[in-house]
C-alpha cells in the first residue's frame, strides 16, 4: 500500500477490523458485504475517500485476501485461500465482466501471510481459547513472538508470558534462532513481572537439557549477565565461554564479551574486542549486522559512552540532552570560588532569608520550610545572638562561596528545577519530582542550553548529579560514568582550586552543618564512591581524604571505605592514623580494621587489646568472619543497625578475603571471645 494513499495505521485498522469480523462469522458473502462498507468508512476517516467503483473493486480484492489468510476458528485455525477465477470467468467483484478485463488487470495487492495475521487473531480470541490454541502448537513461533512483543509494549507482561511459556514446557519446542529470540523475550517479560527466580530456573533447565544450539547459547548468555550483576566474574566468564562454543559467530556473543569486559572495568580490552567483532561482521556483509556494526564502532571509540547511549535509548531518550550538553565540558575554564571564614560574612544579612537558604540546602521541602521558618526565627530571638552555630563547630570553620554572577543564575535554576536537594546524606530527595519526565526534562535541559555558565555552579552540578541518581538506568555504571562522573569531577576540581587559592592555614573545615557547603561536599562524597565502583582506588583515596579533611565529623561515613582502601593497598600507617581519629567508632571497618593492621604491623599487644574491644562491641562481626560459609540476611536498603547481622555480613562480604591473607589476625579474632553479656545481645 502507498502510505500517502492510505496511512499504515489506517491500513492496519482496516485489516484488524476484518480479522475480528472473520472470527465471528463463517459466511464469506456476509463478510464481503460488510467489508465493502468497512473499506469506505476507513478511507473516509483517513481523508482519502474512494469513488464507488474503486471501493467495490478494492474491497473485493482485499477482503478475499484477508479471508483466505486468516487462521480462523471456523476452519480449525488454518488459512483457507480462495481460488482465483480463470481469465475468462466472471470477475469476483460482481461487475459482470470477465476477470481478465476487470480485476485481473489491476496491480496486485501486497500478499498477506497467516504469520502476520496470527497476532491479531490471538489478541481477539477469548483468554481460554487463546491458551488452547497456543498450547496446541499451531501458532507459528514468529507470530507468538510478535504477539508477545505487542503485549509487552502495552504493559501486559502476563499475557506475553502466557504466549511464550508453552514453547519451553516439559518438552522444549525447538532450539533454533527463533526459539532463542522467544527465550530472550520471555526473560524480559519475567523481569517486567518481577519473576526473577522463575527466569533463573528456566535458564538453568535449558542449559542442562537443550543440545548445543542457538537456544542453549542464549540461555548461557543470559546466565552470564546474571552472574555479572551478582559480582561473580569467574562464573560470568564461564557462561560466556559456553555460549561462545554453542554459537561462535553470533553477534550477541560479541556484545556479551564487550559487556563483561566493561563490567569488570576493562575499557581498553573492550575497545579492542569491539573492533575485532566489528571487522568480523563487516566481512560477512549481512544487512542484519548494520546496527551491531554501528554499536561496536561506537564502543571502539568510547566504550562507556556507547553503553550509556544504549541505556538512554532504552529509557526513551531520557538523558540524551544532558549528554550532549556535557560534551566539551573538560575544556571549560573553572570558575573562581572562594573559601571564606564564616564569621566574616555580612552580619547585616537578612537572617530569615539565610535560614530559608540553610533549610533548603539541607533538603527540606518548600512546604515544610514555610511552616518551620517563622517558628525557628521566633526561637532564635530567645537565644544569644552570636556563637550558636560556632559552638557546634569547634575551631575555625569556613564556607565555600560562589562568584557573584552566579547568584541570579542559581535563583533562576531553582525556580525551574523542582526535585530540590537530598535530605541530609540521602542520595535523592524525599518524594522528589521526577526530573526525567519529558516535559520537565525539556525545561531544565533547555535552561542548560541557554546558560552553559550553569556548569560553573557547584550548586547546579550537585543538582544534575542528583538527577542522574533519579534516572531509570541509574544502577548502570556506564550511565554514571558518562553522565555523572564529569559533573562530579568538575565539582571536585572547583573545590580543590578554591582551597588551594585561599590557603587559610591548617585545620580548614567546611562543616556539613552549613548547608552552603553541602553541594561541594556531596560532589566529593559521590566522586569517592563512584571511583570505588570503577576500581580507581587512587582517586577514591584522594577524594576520601579530602572529604575527611574538610569535614572531620564525617557525616558520609567515608572513613569506612577509606579504611578498607588503606588495608588493601598496604598503607598500614595511614590505616592506624585513621583509626586513632575515631577511637570510639562503632563501624566494623574501623574497629576490626585496626585489629588487622596492628597484627600486620607486628604490634601484637595493641592488636589483642583492640580485638577484645572490637569483639565485645561487635560480636556478630566476629561470628561472620569466622564462618567458612554464611547466609546473607535480608539487607534493608535504607541502612542497618550497628551490631546487627546485616552489618556483620556486609563487612564479611567486603573484607574477608583480606583477613584470610593474615592467618595470625584470624587466629587472634578466633581466640578472642565476647562476654556473656555481648553474646546475649
């Protein structure tokens, strides 16, 4: 069909209505009479009305074609093509002319195949009839895949699952490429429905029962990704090799290899293998590889960026405009921030306005601020006019201040960017507006397009990093490396430059309590954790040390990850110094880390004393360290109680391999027993 004559959607509606009618009737003449009227209606609605003669001829041809290709219930779900008249027989359109002088002279309509009409039939059948015909094995697998894809697109995961599961019942229906496609789609539908265990059981069964085939390769590929997500690198590579043996030339195997390399933070190897697979596909010169070749080309140029582009596509383009805005950010000069003594700020400034700014910076909603500010101001009037904040921040404390031209820009930014600041040290604001809603994203990315100087504001950089936390693909390292890392790196560099140029002397403090300092400190904390995720331990240590130097109260708890980094790097003196700064700490990383480093340093007497204190205060950690195997308790994503099994398991999971390399430290912990009071807690 010429789409200018009848749009694709209108033609699809024409066919869908015809199939629905055929399912309801087994009378051809009745159907053709109805279809003639239906054709006139659809062309009229499409703004392309037909003349009487045209409509009659078109309806007769297309109606007979649809009737013959539809696997209708009244014909046992089999197509029943209608015979074409002989050249000298009367034309089927009813004109009275011979077929060769009537419809036989017209251009042929596109051929309709039952495979194309099955998805519509399945959609129109009652649920019970649909299940029966699918279970019978009469539906071509291509039709099942198309119908399941449509179900997924409309949010009907359960329906799509019902269409595909019979292919992998007690007896697997087939093992070819089409069955692998069905398996992949079924796994996606299981993920949509939250049925991850069911997916894992199916994959394991196919891997065990299916012969060497594309289907079994697909199962191993899926299992490799699951292993990688669980942090089981060796298991993921084992599954990859099995998948590769079953389908050595499959482009999906090449994608998997690149994905595994990137997942292990090996971008240069990923780049090399992407180029290898690209060359291999180009030699095969298959049109089906065009998309794959484009992706591998992008990985060869920018591995993380290519993966991020894929994730952005999967999120309906959310993040693309930010990605475009970030290009060239490295070449933008750093703005001149200053670190000033908080006591030197203008004492005549509007006290209530300052309070509102502080509360907003702490992540408190506008509504709550409106209710709190007047009462807090009234309470403040009853207090001594000076020193309240200073009393809670001993020693000289400073504030990071922006260049004056950014004041108005930040005010305009906050007016159009509604999510606000995270509360306290949370990653995202409470009940935050979703910044990736298309209309809202257009507003704030449009602001960035018009005001590239917004990237000079640490406050704005902080908000953009938070927006990435709210992105639907935020769990992916690739997206964070591409969208969030440049923002955090710029924020850290701005802060370092301000400190270096101010040189206020020893004991510089940018306390977390001062909300104006929070955007900069949050950038450093996020950069620290992102560096750990990509195994960039030098940068992680640098950011962690900077954060502790600026905010000794360590609201973010980076001393725990910093202690582990020191121990893994063999920086024993730094580890001991860190533990001495937090002597009464109840984090396992500090308490037990001190024991380990003292043993390693040969300070056995001090290590024994530290072990007694650590075991007495955190006995669960000792129990979990001693166990050869330990079952993971349920982990609350919002945090854990100190001394709990959750804390103990997390420490064991992170650091037991380091402890096992120090048998003397393990022996010390084993013979150090908690008191009966500690055991009963």
